[in-house]
C-alpha cells in the first residue's frame, strides 16, 4: 500500500512538472490596420498607431532656387500590435516607392484632416513586439502649397529652413507626427557646393555627391519628436565654439552678416551656464546652437539642439539687450519641451510655461524688466482668457496666451506657495525624472506632491491648471 501511494505521488508530480515545463500557448497571429491617429485632444488625426519608431534616417537632396528635392526616409520601428498595414503622415510629397523589411510594399495616399495619410501594406503581416524597417523614396518641390499649414520657410537667397511645429515635419518627409513617438535621427543633406546645409545634432562629416554637390551628415542620438525637425540649406556661415563642460556650440548665420551676429551668438555659452545653475540640471544634449535666417521667417522656434530665429528679434541689438530674453526662452525649451516632451499638444503648457517663466527671471536678474510686474499683469489678463481659450492645462487651441504667460503665472503661483527652495527642487526633479521622455500634467502634479510631501498641492495645481476662474495668488491678496 505504501509503495502504491508513493508511485501515484511520483506519477502526479511528473505530470505536474511536464505541465509547468510546457510553453504557454502563443496568441494567434491576428493582424489589423494600425490607427490613422493617436487621439491627440487638439490634433486627433496626427500621428499613427500600431508601432513605435526607434530611428529615422533621412536623405534629402535639395536644389536651391528651383526648390526641387528628392528624399529617402528609412524608419526603424517596433510593432505594438499585429499589423496588416500602418500609416505615415505626409503632406504634398510624391511617393515613388515603399519597402518593408527590404521587400516591395503596397501603398496608397489619401487625404487627411491636417495633411495626407500614406498607408503601407507589407507583403506579409508584421508581428507584435518585433522590429521592422521601412524605406520611402519620394520627391517634391518646396513651393508646392501643402494641404495643411506650411512647414517650409523660403529665403530670398533661394534657400529654405524648416519650421515644423506643430505638425509640419510631414511636408519634408514621411513621419509618425506625434510628440509622443520620439526617436533618434541621422540626416544626410545634399546641396550644391556653394550652399551650406544644417540639421539637428552633431555634424559628422561631408562626402562628395557628384556634379559639384556635397552631402553633409548629422547625427542626433538623443530622442527627438518630429515637430522639432530643424533642417535647412542656405547661404549661411557656420560659427563654432565651446560651452560649459565641453558642450559643442555651432551657429548658422547669413554668410554676409557674420560680423552682425557673431557677438550675439557668442553669448550662448554664458546663457547655458546661467540656466544650468538656475535649474540645477546640466544642458541635456551634447551640442547647441542658434540658426538666424536672413529673411522669410519672423518667429523663434526651439528646434532640438538648433533653435531657429527670425532676424527681427535682433534689429535693436546695438541699443538694447532685450533680445537675450528670446534667446533664453528658446534655450529653456531644450530642457522643457525637447528633452522632456509633453504626451500630447494639450499639455503644451509644460513647454511654454517654463520658457516664459525663466526668460522673465533672466530679464529680472538682468535688471531690464520686473518679473513680479509681468506676472501681475498676466494674472489680471488670464482670468478672461481662461473662459474664452481654456485654462493653461486645457487649452482649446495651440499657441494662446493661456499656455504661455498663463502657464508661467501658474508656475509663479506654485513658487509663491512652496517657496524658492522647494520650487527649485521639484523643477529639478521633473527634469531628471523625465529626461528624454514624455510626460503630462498629472505627472507634473504627482511629482510636485512627491517632492514636497504636500498632498494639498494636488488640488492647488488642479485649480491653477484646469479651472475656468483664476485662483487667488498666494502672497498677493491685492492681485485681482
């Protein structure tokens, strides 16, 4: 009887061991199309679902004056679902051929609400969690009117510069045009020998391209959202230098205006040092620079590692230093917006609020403008703006007063509430915790509560970010 029981136990144990050792049943392959948008609250059709881009490799051959170009975009990605097809964002690009994993793929271009959709159908389906490669060959002309807003800025010398925010990278190349899909990049820009290309990241060399043309190579290892694309070909001169702890500085200025802009761009190293000391966090990339165009562009834009400026910002540089405020604004974005990128465009206050706030702090410390006076004026205006354009954390559109000055007022209120030391600690923690990643408003609130150990900051920040009425300003009961 004892032997029989032992034998039975041994048999049961062996069967159990075999069951544990058997591999789990794999889920059946069930390919479906990836979505043609990611549901961004302000731009619901931007971006595409079903995959995550890990690297973009862009070859772009541009002919000045005529604005004709050819391009090849190679994309390395990983499927996040079983895919029968997937989309890329394009606008006014003429597609010539598409391959997936080296094999010809079927493709079709259809209208989109902000541009066009390139739908790619591989010869075979793509498995979830597995990497795949895409190559799109295309051509076009930079003066073709796009379906959506323009991304090209044309210069009188016959060159161009890209101003892709928020959704115009697709006028230069096929991309997954959502801030939440960041990737590393390489660029290979080809132009006639007498023209100078520029791109995000570090210049890695040049190569002859035949018939008096040269290819310029660039590499950006830190992940970048497509909206921060910064490429150009123009009659421009490269100025180089070195910033704090070896940060490489390179600036592009109009070739015939070097003496005008050299003393301006040479202030960049000092400004990086000021922001590093103020934020308590090192500059997040290995290179930085300014690109000042001769004409054709009037704004300023935080293209990653290569901020873009129209010439109008510097027209009074001989008599005033207020132009440095916009330099600080765009430089601050390299931390807030470029390194730490919002999860969607409704969280853009996380970009613009800090850029306005720290530029105001710079001006205050330089003695050119009072930060308190600026915040009081903005606070007075913000209450009405909340009701027409939405509060800072829930804007109804991109680019309004609410996400710029309104968000800076929110940060000012947070500073007044917790004090300078705690404010600096939570802003530093935010940058370190989310370095080269995406984050949103709730992440910011959670971080503030965690760093300060003050749970009452949650309703405080929720009121400031999401209420349609101005909360009372801490420390300033007379503000209304």
